[in-house]
């Protein structure tokens, strides 16, 4: 077989694949059946500008990642590089993998810009962030776009205790850009058995202060907004008005749990619920605005104070909130990324003694006093405070 020059190889490859003009791609992008557009350039090239909505997979990783991004072999896929050469070879490679409808953008990104079509410089990760979040960037469901979304997200944690500690740690490590932390208490030595945000030297220090120090030390990308106050009907709406994407409920009493639920329903904010008791825990996502039930659909009213055991009487295995709080962090991240199936309409129960999980289906109560079409509760209620099962 005669040796080919690079120009001859490109000509032969180009003749064997489908190409699309910039004008043709622009028309298809604006249609109802948009193609999957993939930018196969290197990160430094993408930083100078890209097509809006294009996914980024560097050429060297395309064959490794394409199936996770788009497993359907009949999908409409358009590849582009800077000048149309790399994308032509890449299109040929995908055809060999069985992709039937792959096109290469003729002339690449350079031709697109020369035609005056829309493009922009989107936010990018700096070099340090690319290293820090490298394991996220290799996941197709996250990638650069997802990581940027997390860095721009705002998650409010109610409680810096047993549940709030692991949830906050993993949300900060994941790169959730802004974390609000609400807790009125100071660190007590009895907290340290399970509340891993705090250290022995933090005893007597406000929990929100200790939490902010620990989280920003873990990840300087994260901004922590502390609220050293006890939630009530007088302040919760003010706090929620600061614009949170998700609320993570790690509180340790029923009155606050109902207050959070009602406020989140009124503000249409997803509420990631977690609770623990001795060796047992449960997690759910209450989000009527997303088609699921709220906490009151499950428990319309708080139990009488006499039936709720005191914190000291209840007790909790120190490692248990680590399991449940981490699950809450995962649910919050899924909601931010809009990936997977959050625990909306499901209650996940965990028993540490026999290492068992059970999932219960939940349905929205058509007569729910808060989230039904005709709610009977339209204002926030401050129930009598009492010590209940929790973190």
C-alpha cells in the first residue's frame, strides 16, 4: 500500500464522511431537533470561545467518553475543531464505532466565526480548579459544564451538627460555590462524637464560625455565609430571599423541620430532608414544585411534645449521621446538576444494625394542609419548641 501524505489522508477522510457548513449547522441548532454538538478542541482553545451549548470532549478522549455522553448509535452528532481537520478524522473514528449520523463542521470554529454566527467565551475552570475537580471532569454527567454549575450554585444548610457536618464537608469539597450555614449554638464537647466539622479547640466557639473555618480551609473556592440565629417565622423568609437553589435540612427538632418545609413550599425551593435516631436514618427530597410531596404529606402535624424523646434519651451512633448527611449531599448535588433521579416521592430508610436499606414510595396528599390546591396553612407557624429526635 502506497504511503499517503497528510494532505492526501485528509482528502480521503473528508471524502468518506459527512460535512456540514456553518450555515447548515446554525439552522439545525435553531430547529426543534437539535443535534449534539461536540467541541473536540483542547481546553486552552475552548477558553477563547465556543459555540453556545456545545459539549466539550478533547480529541484524545472522544472515543473513551462518547458512549457515556451519547450511547445511541443513531444520534445526530456534529463535531468541530478549530479548522475542520481534527473533527474530520474524529468523525471517521466515530463511524467506525458504529455511529451512523456523524458530521464534521467544515472549516471548524474559524469558519463559524468568519460567517458572523453566534459564539461566546463561557466561564472556564482555572488550572488549579482543573486539578482539584479532575475526578468530576472525567464524569460525563458532570464535566466542565456541571462543575461550573456547581461553582455557581447556592445551597443553604440548616444545622452545623451531625447531619450538617458531613453534608457541608462534601458539598464544599465538590465545589458548591456558596454555602449558607444556619445554627444558633456554640460547639459543645458532647457534639464532637458525631459533628465532624468541629474540633476540640472549637469548644465554646459558634458552630457557624467553626464551620466556616473548616469549609474554607478545605476548599478556598467556597464562600460560606453564616447565620448564627435560630430559625423562626420572623427570619426564615428573609434568609430564603437571599436566593438558594437547594435547602438541606439537618435540624434536630420537629418545629424547625415543619418551619423549613412550609417555607420551602412557599418559596418553591427543593428541601433535602434527613433525620436520624440511634441506629436508624432516613433521607428524602420534598419538592412539590417538582411534582413530589412535601413533609406534611407524610406527617401533617408534629407529634405531641410528650411523645418526642429528649436528645439525651434518644442517643445516636456517631457514624450514622455521616451516612445520612452524605446521602443528603449527593441529593443536593443531583438537584444542582439536574442529573439522575432525586429522592422526590421516595423515602430512603437505613438501619445500621443490619446494614439494610428500604425505599418507600411517597405521594402528594391531595388534602395536604400546605402543598395541596386548597391549602389550609398559608402562613408560617412557630410550633412550641421541644427537644426531638435528630442530629
